[in-house]
């Protein structure tokens, strides 16, 4: 169903970053994902099933370490020698998306002999059917929006005749961008000597897998470590018939074969929001259908409210909230697309919506079928591969599967391209002998609407919940883009930045930005979280003037860190 | 304005007692934590929500958006409306529990500080009463809805229900209303009852155009008016309002750009002009003397527009019939003032600022006045009487090198003069001598019901004499 259930941080277990022994890992690790929707990918609820019963089996299974390995890959290049000649590869990655690519590059740097298996096209969802082509469409929509805004143009003293667009030209731009990034990705791996093996990868047993087109022609290889990075596909809830023409998913929408006069977007997460930006800029009217009671449920409520005022209310958009699309019938026999709505809670019928097209943006489902997980006794949870905080795969008995990792959308921890890549790098660090645990709270997310939304860390309600549990006080400060010189010069004063922090320690808990180039501005905050930099230190960092980054500068400077390690001065009350 | 408004609503006990302390207060928590003084509880059932003073310099505020809709239950501290002051947009919270019974000032409209922008009822039973108050207040005092005319658009603000649609095709599914998101927004904005509309869009849905039509934004031409000859397609690819949806062949790659309010107003006027029987008379005029005079007075800030307007006004004073109007098709209406409207192209639109009493003001005052009007027009600050009180229109395309053209008579006026460029021309005089003189062609379009050929010719002769001997203009 299209309700990605927003999980709040129910167990704020700080993830240990220092060295942890396997024994420590055997202790209760309750992996609690935050409710996040990323890169247009709505996070399916990942039930925080406790893995605390897991016990780490450090003992390798004796099987498959026999000498029956065959050298099959003719095109072996010098990307490191397979260790001790026991395996064909040190590392085999299944899936050449952004996660697999990031892992492969880092593996080569670490001297591992690496192969990557891809059954479709290099680049995965992000490059071919996700972030990349959608950014091309959004680049177009941003300009259209600006050119169509007569008032905005006039305030610059510019006069622009009626702006129009050529649909094919827009679609070509998106497609060309995807091809270019795809070939860049392919070339970067080839240049480093990563073997790109074509076909579907299937795990046969520990450290052993096959790839190929299926059937007997498959090739069996062995690897010291295996990473599953098979990603996800658009999630289509039951009752919805996708015909690829009038009822579409993001895969179809990105080809922009059709700009309907009126489109319903099911789901108001990142994908839905970004597409609403594209479609309204190209002249469509949009109806959102959201299962939760408010639009943009994944965002910090305050940011969501402001974003709704800017991104939804003034545009040709209306919405139905608290309803499921129980049935969607594509346009046929001279009828429009018919969407039947039911109340999300009571399941009572709530009428129908008739539109020219419907975009299903209810989230992403992991693509983990046919991986051969049954061969190693791993059971997926709603399709997601269960992993611990080090991305080690957990089997159905709660034990870690040795030498098998899963990163990216397939594990569902954080469905973001750059999170997958970061997880891949973390895994490579581990297999090359250095323990590493990724701090997911330092991974930023962005929504590329106009203006953009970005965030890192906790939302205000999550922070308050954590604060209540751990007994500290949450402080909040905000700055407006209206006070920023560069933003005003661009006539884009709409927007705020919000900092959620601990006044006692100066620790940043979360930063949320809505405004011009928010997606580029977030990294100062995400790096600070990753490095553990405190606000009192950041206050002394210098920002070029006049730049949008001063919005953050001002944000940090406006934060009040009450105490420090020094003796606090007496405060007049 | 504020006091006026309050005196009109004495029945609402709150309006006077609370004007110093607004019912709602701004809460901009990032500027200041909430710590406003509590307002003592007053037993009033229906309260007005006032335009709050969000800054010390704020005199009026624009409603950016209503966060709550009519009928929503509000609880104390909830944000109700977003107000744009001279400084920033701010969420405004209600200080009372209740039900938002009526919105008085709609999104995008402006109200002075202290004016009622909405009505809050305490219980559901009082909603009707509150609504009635809001309507009576609203209809008896339309001024507060738009105390400041920001847009100089003559488009009517329609709050009356849509005109009856004749010969409506039966909706495909009776009782079910399908309207696009933008159509719903427009209907709310123009207070059009969407249930009464008949959709013309695909599958009988109500489109934004249907709502605009009902609101009178792009009205269909009257039935007694012949449908306009298809306007030049190349220059007008945008939708042209016509009675029946015209079946122009679909040209691939074309773009439809809806009219702005100003463009819609122009269209309305142009279609109305088709009901007036007009004719045209042209006249060549030597301009050497005028050009010489212009060179002389230019440093004093006199513009060619002022010179021509003055000359036309002086000529009109001698030919009052050309300054007259035919209002009902049965009589002459002689205007006591000579107000020269001058057509000005402005950002994809057209506006006609009016030089009032152009015959009486001297050239320098007239030039100064003109400068002010143009600045106001650019800033969209013209008051209605500054663009719709003309009795005669002047349109000059001479600066583009146009030698002659034909103007369309605006409704409500008797004549319009189209002025071409002044160009050196070889002339032969009655003695057979050739000379080269600057000459311009003027072409007057007039309403033949009141102005006949001889009237116009006589007027043009006078005008030509004035232009050829322009010294009198400086007096």
C-alpha cells in the first residue's frame, strides 16, 4: 500500500563507531531505521524486528573451500591478484548501480581483485531511471517556472516572451544525461580494471555464485566476499494496473512520452513532489493522493508546512489526504483514468477521481528475487535483505552469513543512491581489514523541487523524542533566506534553514533547509555531523560573502550553546 | 479605512474592543518565542479576525494564504492565515478556539491593519449568523476587499454567481462534479459556485477556462455581436474567446498562453468595439514647424506626446462633437472636459493613461503630468479614473517609422486618432515649386452615429492648422 509508515526513532541506540568486536556485535543490535524517504524513493516500512538473537559465527563453513574453483573469466585484468589464489575474486558485487560502483572503486583502491555483475545496464536506478534523468527534467522545469513567472522576470527588469517547450527536446535531454553518466560510470570502472560481468548474479552458496543469462550457460565463480547491491524497482500497490501509458511509474514518467493535462500523483514523498514540480511547470494540473493525513509526511513538519505553501498551494495542485487509491483503471474505451479512493483508516469508499493520467509514486520495492538467497538460508523481509549495522547479511536463524553483505535499496536501511555508495565503501573497509560502521544520521537527503529541500539528521519530533529518552534539552534556531544577500539578489528570498541541536554540548542533531540550492547547502551540516564538529567550533568558520552558504553561517552563529567545558560564567536570571 | 470599517460593524462587539489588541497575534517563533500577553477572555460569540500589525511600519497586509478553510475548527494557537507585511510573510495564529465561519479577505487581497479579514464563530450554530454578517459587511462595503487597487486591471471582481449557461450539454454523470485542481482554485478565488457550472473539458470536466468564463474574466461575446473574424492566427496563437469552441486545426508544437487580466480586458473592449459603426478619415500634415518647436521646448521636459495631446485638445475644443460619445445609440453625450487618453504599450499589454483637461493645462504641466502617469502605469498604480476617463484617444506609432495605420475605436469614446511618423516628403505647391517638407499622416476612426465625415474633416483641418502653426500651443 502506498502508506510508507513513518517510523519514528523508537530506539535511539547510537551506533557505535569505534571498533567493535564480533562479540559486541552479538549483543543486541536493534537496527532502527528512521522514517526516511530519499531520492524520490519512499522508504518502505522496515519493521524494526529485533536481531538481538543473532550470534556471530566466526567459524567459516568448511564447504566450498575445496580446490574445485575454475578460472573462467578470460579477461582478467590487473585489478589486484586474487588473494592466495583460493578464489577467483576478492570481491564480487552483484549490481552495478551507484552503490556497487562506489564499492568497486573503493575496492580497487584497497587492492582487491574486483568484479561487478550487472544483468541490465550499468548505473542502476539512479542513473537510468531515477535521480539522474529526473534532475534533467527538473532543470527544465526550474527554468520554465522562472520564465513563466512574469512578475519574477519583471522584478529583474527582464522581458521574456511567452516561454514554451519542445517535449521531445526535454525528453532527449534527460535521456542524453543518463547515457552520459552511464558511460562515465562504465569507463571509470573499466579504467580501474574492474571486471564487468554481464548477466544475472545468483548466489549458490557461501562465497560461490554464478552469473549469466540463466540456464546451463551460466558461469560459476568464487569470491572471498560478496556484496549484494541489486537495488529496487517502483512499488506498485495491489489493485493498481500499470499500463505504461496512462497509469505509469517513475520509470515511464522519466521518458516523458506524454504530458497530460491533469495527472494524479499517488504518494507525496520525494518522487511525487519532484514530479509535481516537473508536471506543473510543463502545464499539467496535479492531484496528490496521499495515504497519510498530511502531505510530505517524511519531512520536518515545519519545513513541510512551508514547502507546502510554496510548492503546492500556489500551483495548480490539489490533494486528497488520508486516502488510499484502492483501484486504478487505466484510460481505455474513451474513459479517463479512474481512481477509486478509500479511507486509509476505515477503508470506507471515498469517491473516485477521474484524471488523464496517474503516476504511482508510492515508494520502491527491493529487487531481490532470483538472488539465490534460499541457498544460504536467508529470508527477505518484505523483499529486503536483513543486515546488521555493518551491512552483514543475517540468515533466517538470526546468524550472520559470513562474507556476504548487502548494501543500498536492497537492504532498505536508507534508500538513497549516495547512502548505498557509502555503505559499499564501509563494507570494503571491513573486508580489507578495517572495521567501519557508517553513521546513517550523517547522510543528507535532498528533494530537488524549486526551491529545493534538504535535510540531514533528525527531524524536530524525532529529536524531541530522543531528548526525552536521554534527558537532554533540544534547542532550535532558524534563519531565513530573506535575510541573505545572494538570495535576494536572485529574487529568491523564500526559504528557511533550521538547526536542531543540543544547547548543552553543541552537538548538531539535525539540519533542514528549504530554499534556493538547499541540496548543495546541506553538506556543511552533514560533514559536521559526520566529523562530530560542534557548533561552537563551526561558529568560527568563515563563509565567502555574499553567498547562500551564509544562511548556514548565520544559523550556526545564532545557536546558543550554553555551557562548555570551561566554568560557566554566572548568569543573571 | 479601519475606523470606517469598524463603524460599519457595530453589532460585532469585538471589533471595537479589540482593535488595539488584535484577536490574533503574529507568532514568528524564529524571531521571538511566544510570550505575548494574554488577552482577557471576553464573552463574545462571533469574533472578527483582524489584519494584525506585524511590524511598526506596517499599514496594510496582503493575505498570502489561508491555512484554514471556512468551516475548519480552530484551536487556540493554531496558525490560521499567512500574512505578508512590508517585511516578511508570517503565520498568524488564532487566540481563540472556534470555527472559521467566513473568510472576508481572500488570498492575494490586501487589507489595512485592523480590518476584519475573517469571522470566527464559537459554535457551529453561529456559523450562519457569522456568515451573514460577513456577507452583509462584504457586500455593503466592497472597499475593504480591495482597499488598494494594485492591479490596474479593469477586469471585474465577480462575486455574483455565474451567468446562466444557455443550451448546456447535459453533464455525462448527473450530480457528479469533476473539476480540475486549478479550476477549483479559481472558483474559490472568484467565488464561483462550481456546482452550477457545466464543464467543457475532456469527459465533461470543469476546466479553469469554464470558471474564468463564469467569473467574467474572458466573457463570451454578446449574442447580438457577430463573431469576430478569426484574428490573425500568427500573432494570436493563444486562445481567443469565442462563443463556440472554434475548431482551428491543431498545429503541432504550438503553445497556449492564457491572457493576463490586462490582455483579457483589452480583448473584451475590442470585441465590444465591433458593435459600433466606425469610419476613417486621413489627413496629411506638415510638421516642420512642430519639429522646430519641439526642439525648442524639449529641454524644458516637453514630450512629443504632450504636444500632440495638447494640439488635439485645442482642436477638440472647437469641435465638441468629436469629443462627444454615443452611449445608448439614441443621443449625443457632450463631454464637458477634454480628456486625452494616450495608448501606451506596456509589458505585453496596453493601457491608456488619461491627460485630463488637456485643453486647459499648459504644455509644461501637461508634460509633467504625462511623465507621472507613465511611471504609475509601469508600476501598475494607475487609479481607475486615470485610465478610463478619456473622451478622445491618441495612438502614436510614429516612433517605429509606421507611416499610417488604423486604430480601433475604444468603447465609450467618439473618436481615436492614429498618428504616423513624420517623414521628409517632396511637395509641389500651387505655384509649381517643389520643396521637401516633413509630413505625417494622421488617421481618425470615429463613431458615425454621432460624428459625420464633414465633422471629422473640419476637425482635422483645425488640427492640421494648429500643428502647422504650433506657437499657440506654448501659450
